């Protein structure tokens, strides 16, 4: 292991690595020397573009399709990744969706869809890779929560429930994985410039931005290095924690 390549010799899986925060995480982990499996649900072109970007820099990555809400697809994907790289070391549960509705009008479908992807999806992926993570000398589970899971947000009861749920999930798994030396942590980004944020109306975005101490939304490059840090040997004594990366926001 070198300081420039702290993740050399490790394999990382990033769910939802085709676009947005996940793509930046995949690039950053590869830049630190890891082999990276880039999961996507439907955006094959975007996943291939993330992978090509990584490969052009002489690093190793593969695209892997699976809807993380479907357990059989997740376990099939895990086999495909192991066929290519062997057992993995780091799982980043990043894939997530929103379906915003005021609570009194929230449909059961909006509630269930968001829970199935954001929370149950992380459950499936973590179970598919648990043996790898606890068997690795550098096993790391990193779950992407949100400032909304920490503080709540208007119109996002479903999303907030999943992101708060991920925090409880992470803290519990950290207790179980600890005896194997495997850590589990959350990163809780603030509002970040991706397709997800672009779905929010411009006037609402302006109001949100006024609450950010640093006066701007996060770029994906503000989030990714924190994940790489949690994947790296230097963070091996941090577990069960939530690292907030929100520009000093008062939501
Ligand atoms: N953007 C923000 O302001 C913000 C703030 C805090 C936390 N977060 C969290 O950060 C994570 C990434 O958000 P983002 O803004 O980068 O989102 P994004 O730009 O909308 O990208 C979402 C990613 O998740 C994947 N995905 C969605 N549903 C999936 C499924 N069922 N199975 C597999 N992959 C699936 C997408 O794959 P396809 O390309 O194939 O659709 C895509 O790669 C999410 O968990 C989100 O909740 C975002």
C-alpha cells in the first residue's frame, strides 16, 4: 500500500455508480488504486462511460447491472463481480431514489418504491456481500444516507425514513461486524448537484441554498473523497459513525 494508492489490491462495489454521486465515488476509489464494480439499474451508457473514464486512466472497473430492489438480481450481480475480481473488500450502498409528496397526499406506491430501493436494496446488497466484507483484511461497508435522514424535510417523509433507517442499520451492523475488524459507517451528504437535485423546482432550490453556510450546493467531488477516506486503511478505527458533508447546512 502506498500513500497515493491506499486502496491498491482491494475491490470496491458502488451501487448506483452510473451517475451523480456514485459515479464520482467510483472514479475516486479507482484513483486510490481499487478495482471497482460499477452497478447500475438502467443507464448502461452512463455506467459504461464511468467505467471507460476509469479505464482510460489505467485503472480497473466493470459495469454490472442489477435492480437492487430485486434480491435475485443482487445475488446474480454479486456472483458476476466475484467471477471477475474474487471476493470484494468494500461495499458502497449509494443507489437511491426520491418520490417526493406531501405526507397527507403520499401514495402507498411512493412510500413502497422508495423503501424498496433505498433501504431494502441496501439490505439485499449487504447480505450478498457480508461474507466477503467480514472475510476481508480491509472490510468496509459505507452507506450513503442524507442530511434529510438526519433532520427530516418537507415532502420527503418516505425518503427521510429510508435515510434515517440506513443510519440505524449501519450502527447495528457495525456492532455485528466489529469482531471481524470490518467497519460500517454512513456518509450523509447535503444537497448535491446531480440529476436528483435537478428534479427540485428552481425557486425551492434557491430557498434551500440560502440555508447553506458555504453558500453553494455540494459538487459530487465534495462527497466522493470522504467515502474513499472511509474505505482506506487510515480510517480503520472509525465505525458506527455518520459523517455529515453538507456545507454547514441548517435544514
Ligand atoms: N443529490 C443529493 O442532493 C443527495 C443528497 C444526499 C444524499 N443523496 C444520496 O446519494 C445517493 C446518490 O444520489 P444522486 O444524487 O447521485 O442520484 P442520481 O443522480 O439520481 O443517481 C442515482 C443512481 O442510483 C441508481 N439507481 C436508482 N435506482 C436503482 C436501483 N433500483 N437499482 C440500482 N441502481 C439504482 C441509478 O442508476 P441508473 O443510472 O441505472 O438509473 C443512478 O446510478 C442516493 O442514495 C441519494 O439518496 C443525494
